[in-house]
C-alpha cells in the first residue's frame, strides 16, 4: 500500500522534472513522508475466543485454524459474549429418571433402524467437496439436508400433525436446521449434531468429506429421527415434552451455529430439559487394534452429571455394547453452547477420546474407515434416550424428588 502510494506521488513529478527547482525535492519528499504516515495499515479482522471458562483472547481467522491444528478447542464468542448471563438466577439442579421405563414402547422401534439408510445419506453428504460453513458447498449441503429431513417428515405423514423442519438462518452461507415435534408442553428435549466439515489447512479450497466429523453424527440422529416418526404417539403430540433435532452449522468455526441457537433460546426463556450431542459415531479401528471392547464413549467433563448418568442407563438397557468414560476438554462440541446457556447437556462419541478418529479435518475423513454397525448402536442410544425423556413428566419427577428429601 505504501509502495503503490509512493509511486503514484513520485511518477508525475518525475515526468515533469524539468519544472522542479533544484531544492524543491527537499520540500516534496518530507510532504510525501507525512502523507504516508497518515495512511492506515490494512485492518485484519479479529475474533474473541474463549479457550476455557473465562479465559479469552483476540485472534485472526488464520490463528483459529492454527489453534485447531494444535488440538486447542474454543468457542468464538465474538457475537455471543452474553451467552449464559440471562438464566443465572433461574438455574436449578436438573432431575432425570433413576431407571428406564419404556422398553415395551421403544424395543420394537429399534429393529426399524437401518444401516442402509445411514450409509445412503452419508454417501450423499460426503459427496460435497466440503461442508465448510462459509463455502457455497456448505450452503448446498445444508439445503440438501433440510430437504431430506422435510421429505422424511412428509413420508411419515407427520407434517399433518405440525411436525416441521426449518433453517435457523445465519449471516454466513450455511444455515443450521431445527426439526420440531410438538408435545403437550413447551419443555423441550434436544438431540444435536453438527453438519459442517473442515479441512484445517485450507478451509476454503481443499476437500473436506467429513465422513466421521460429523457426517456420522448427522446421519445417526437423522436415522433416529426417521424411526421416531413411526410412533403415532410421538407424531400426534402425546409426549409430555416437545422434541427437537438440531443440525448445527459452523461448529468447526467455534460452535457458532449452536451458540446462535441457544443464545436465542436463552433470550426467549425456553425451557430445555436436556440436550445430547452426537459428534463422531463411526470409527472403532483404534479401539479394536488396542484390544479394547467396542464401546460408546460417554464424555464426563463439562457436561451435566445427572443427565450423563441416565445416558449410561440407556446404553445398558438398549444397546448391545457397553459404555466407557472419557474426557474431551472445554468446548469440544456443540453441547458446550447449551451448557453455557444453563441447559443440562451431554456428549457421546465413538470411543474413548484417545481412540477416536485421527483422519478428521482433512481429505482422508472417509466412509471406508467407519463402521455402520457401530453407528447403529449410537442410533439405538439416541432413539431410546429421546423417547424416554420425551415421555418423562419432569414436573412429577421433580415433585417426587422433593418429597423424598
């Protein structure tokens, strides 16, 4: 910028040098230097990220990807610095069932879960060059996903009862998606996954198939949603609670999509009873190679302990494999946005965090490394959990717990 301005100022003078007195250059050059000092340097956009609770710093977008490549997770709180400040006085200790109770209703549904459905949806999802949230491919993949969810609702005849799916719009190209199954109350149970992918080296250019991260979670909860709609009691609104399925945009950019949604819910005073995030549900090879049993990884840090305990009971009752405890650190997926807003949240993953997929965030995050049998276990857990909690009378549960004190 400085060089180009200097050239534009000196070239006219050089072209007409015969009209400049010998000592005039001494007056011109200081004037040019003064002008150059007034030219502002190009501004670089910076974002406020939270690296751990209360620990923040401003960084550039390139520095975001440097942090991610180094394994550091964060929330980009630039647009949502007030998330979690509105419900501080109304937060209470959540109460969840002590045991599962609806095996008779849920077990027949589990047999309808389809690995073929998940594989077909994942093949389409990974066919996009990338699902980077700022790219047009990310917009296209979100449009396809919304249409697929809406078709699923229509095929179940659930649209006749008010079940719907809509974009939750963002300023960037890719919108989040919310599917709503109305219940008897506005109290809500949320199941989530993130739809975006990223190549951390050149996000806007290089391929990012994102089969496991988080294509696997995206199609896992989509399959649970499809089978849930086969229950007449569910689609006809007989559940005590409203049920929502969320597919978040821009998780890879710092939980941007989920922050926007839960910030809005917090401002609206929404009553979210529980939120479960499914992020990476298909990779088991490192677990098998290390001689460990195939398991569902249950995250135990920065989650709601009571909800996590109930999730373990759901896995024990409805899945064919055990659970294993693991940790992933602060802001490791979208459940962190719900948690910061004051809502009970939990997170499950394909294995222990150390044995999870190491192909992610690049060109090799491919379907060939995944197990659809394992994804089926996650779908069973998701469907069972959302049915159990959807039909939980939380007011009666809380009253019963108080009477026991």
